[in-house]
């Protein structure tokens, strides 16, 4: 009986201790909200501005190279067009901007995809060469951390796997040129996998060559980007990869039902189990259902009209621009980006979400409060209002993506040591 009594006392003490710890955890969040509520809007904005300047901000998708390929501007100075340049990036606290080496889907199989990728990479290298005091190429996650508050790091990500052109050796070739993630497809299915935008699902996921691509990317230390690909291709990737994957510029399908370009709740959970990260896209049609629907209606009408009238490329571009101007679907708000972040955190926790704006790649579709790279403090301000801690914000702004990048590097390093 004495033993039973002692055991009961120990059990009771253990339960009381656990309850106390649980109470402390529950108190933590209200206390933080009281602390934030005590700050005026001006004080909160000052805190957001300070955080933006003192933490690492990594944006995994900015389409500067293709923008400059169409119309060259000196981004070391304030530019008239676009959403990225050095002065605005510095104002926004941006530390590392993944330069998207975007190759249009219509170059698949033409022999020109690899050449365009090479040209865009050379353009970024030329920007750095001319402005070494402002920009720097980086090739590892550690280099990003080391360049904090010195210059703006420009790592490279390839959007669309078409430049691989059916040769695994091209993966090593582009790795050596600095490519650190590859978005497997874009607007059309290619020789690697199916695209979420393309009704033609030739492979029903990854192609046989695409399966080899995943393994080789793992071996080399290139992050696999599942943005743009079909759900079937996503699950094929997850079943093969030995490393965490990223969605470099996608948002939550929960808010845009039927939009396969965004990531479903089930996929977000699987992504988290894989230790990966979803980088939230800022495009208004990615963020709000009504804007997505209106954008889809506009796109269908424009494409049909252009086809029926047999417009030239220039006529089609002009018509598209004028029609959207007259029938604009509207804008989301910076708070909508936070809603998507909240949703991911609610589903899988703070360790699996980041930012992949798609600046310079969305046209006139950016949300109010996030129109260019100078506006990251506005996002941090809204995150603070939601009660996110400084440590949480660090994870969202860079910690999570740098962890994934580091894990991918580590796997490749360990694999190659054993050979």
C-alpha cells in the first residue's frame, strides 16, 4: 500500500507539473498580444522597420533577369519600371534575392532554352561585376548569412527545367554556373514533368527522365522546386527525393479552390513531413478567390479573342494590356499574404513557410502594401500585429528556407564523401 501511495503522489506531482507548463505556454501568446497591443501604430511600424534592417530577409523568387532581357535598366539605381532595384531593396531590408532564370515554356524542345538560361545567368553576373559594392553572387546558404548588411546577395534559381534539354550532365553544368534550385516545369508540361497550367498530362506526374533528374538534383545539392507542377508530379517528387523540397513561389489552395497552381492543405502537410517549405507568392490572384476567378475569366476571354482574330504577337500583347486595364480584377492586400502565412502555420507550424514574392513576374497584380521590394516592413508590421514573435518572423523571412537549403547541401556533401 505504501508503494501505491508513493506512486500516486509522484503521478499527482507529475500531472501538476505538466499542467503548470501547459499553462505557461498558453499564457505566453496572450502576454505577447498584450505587449503588442500596448504599442501605438507608429511604434509598431518602427519596430517592423528595425526588424527588417536587422534580420535576414530572403525572397526566393524575383524575375529581374527576364525583365531586363526585355528592357535593360540599371538596377543599381532607382529604376522607372519594375519592382526591384538596389535603392528600394535596401530600403526594404532585403538581403538575398533569388534571381529567377526564367525560360518560357515555348522554348521546350527548340534547342534555345539552354542558350537563354546561359544568357540570363551572364546578365546577372554582369550586374554584379559592374556593382561589386552593391550586389554579390552567392553559391551557398552560409554565404547568404555572411553577407548580412553588406551587399545584396543574388543566388540563382531556374524557373522551368527545359534548359536541361534531356541531359543529366546539364544539371551539373548549371550547378557549376550557380543554379541552386530548379522549378521543374512552367506553363506547359515538359520532358521532366507535367505543368499545373497544362491540361495535357502526358506523364501523369514525373517522366522517367524526370525521376532521374530528382535523384541527380539530390546528389548535386540543388533544391527541388515544386511550384508550377501538377499534384501527381508533386507526389512523385516526394516519393523519390531524399532531401526537403521547396515551393519557391506558391500560395495556399485553401483560399483559391480549384487553382492547382497553389498548394493544397494535404500537400502542405506532406511538404512539412518532408521538412520542406512553402514560400508565399504575393500575386493577388494567388491570394483571393474572387480575384483568381476574375483573372481566369479575363484570361479565357483574351486567349479566345486573340485566337479568333489571328493577332500577331505584338497585337496580342497590346490587346491583353488594354483589356486588363479596362477589366482589372482588383488587388489583394498585404493582410491577405499574412492570412496565407497564418494558414500554413495553423496546419503545420512555423517552420515550413517563407516568402517568394514573384516580384517582376506578376504584372499589375501585386497587393496593396506590397507593391515592390521596399515594402517588406509592411509585411513584418502585419505579422507583429498578428502576435508573431521576433524569432517567428526570422524563420518566415529567411530561417526556414536557409535551413532547407542547408539540409540539401548537407545531404549532397555527405553522399559525395561516401563515394
